[in-house]
C-alpha cells in the first residue's frame, strides 16, 4: 500500500538509535523477566502509537519511539544497526503501509509479537487523484478520477483510535501474560478517555455555522467523517506535493461559497502555501495538528491535549464557539 512517496531524510536521532542498540544487548527471549529492568521492551513506530502503548503498558513497559520528534513519520529511514536491533525487542507496535522502512524491518526482525494498527480498524480512501493532484473528502467535481491511497490517519478519530487500543492490549497481554489484567485495566481507562474526547468533539461542534475547513494536506479525513465536516486540502494526502493552479482556483471558490475564515497549516509541514492562500483570500491562518509527533511547538504535551487544541481551533474556524 503506497500511502506516500518516501523522501530521503536524516535517519532517526542518535538517542533513539542508542536506545535500540541498548535493547539488542538484552536477552533475545521475549519474556519481560529476561530484561534487567523486568519490563516488556516495546518499539512504537511513531508518536500516536508510542502514546497508546505507554498508556496501556504503564509501568510494565519500556517504549522506544522510532521516529524523532519533528520528522515526518512517512519519511523514516532505519540504519542497518537499527534494523538488526529490532530483532531483540519483545513487541513492535506500528501501522502497516505508513512507513515502508519499518514494514521491511519488521519482516526481517522475526519478532513474534507485533501489533499492526491498520488491521485493528477500517482504513478508507479520503482522497481522489485528479490531474495528478489529490482532491479530498467532500470534493464533488466531475473530473475523471482515479483511486488514491488509503488514508493512514486513523488516530485522529478517537473512536477508531479506541479500537486500535483494544488490539494493542491483546498484543501486550500475549507478550507478557503476567500483567494481562493490568493491561486490560489501563486499556479500559484509555478507552474511557477517548470516549470522553469523542463526546467533546460531538458537543463542541454541534452548533457550528459552517461545515468546511481548509488545511495543508488531507490528514483529517477520518475526523471530518466522524463529525460531519468537509475537509478541503491544498495538497491532498501528500503534504509535499504542489497544488495545481486549478486546485487553487477551486479553493478560492470553495472558500467564498462556504464562508471559510481560516486556512490551517501544521507545525511539521512548510506553511508557505497555506499562508499564500490565506493572504489571497484575506483570511486568517491557524494550526491544525495531525499529531504525528510532539515538539516544543505543539499546542499540548500529549495526544489528548493536542486533540483538544485542535477542537478549539475547529470551533473557532467553524463558528461553533
């Protein structure tokens, strides 16, 4: 499944590399008791899955994130040393198709306990490719269309993310049966938090004056679908693709029709195109975070806080304050 093209970037940080190498020094067995710290050693492929694994695992797990904060998860590359080190961890939590380098490393690792988030919920297509460029959910033009890749951003829908949590719980329990009850308890607590977040979105967006929002790329298709919104992205699924002239004209017309007052960009991607469009439309810019990593620029310290910040931003843009 080719969700985004892979662009060479700097490999993950030395700290993460050192962490993986450190794990490789442990026993090759998959029992948490074999480690000096007595914990289950788990690798998460990027931030949302790190958050989820830590919430479920609690004090019983040691989690290493493969993706450095501020790096696009889709662009991750692994060194040969990191790939070899993966074979000695107890479990891996990842999203198949999002990071080709991780998918390939997992095949080579031979790790028994792997949790593929993509298999724990339903992935959908939220973009259609038109004239070489992606158009997004709610785009009803009549151009000849070809199927776009499946949208990987399931973590931005709290309901789907709760489904993933239940799947990860099963994987951790299989890898570490001794703490099965604790994992289930922590999972139940996390699911309650996600249910509460879902209700915050439902209630917070109930009395909006507009349904349409414009953002840098099509990361929010599941969120839009869940809450009856229409996402119009400048660049489609791939944030690095350049929008066509016709797409920019379409966005001008859509913005006027749906009274768009904000063009959203994200902290990781280049905001120049969003700012240019906002300037042309004489509207504001704002941040809508796809939560692919937590950095100093994030509007919150963890998944829940950033999702609540996203809700506040949408409320303001859609007249639901």
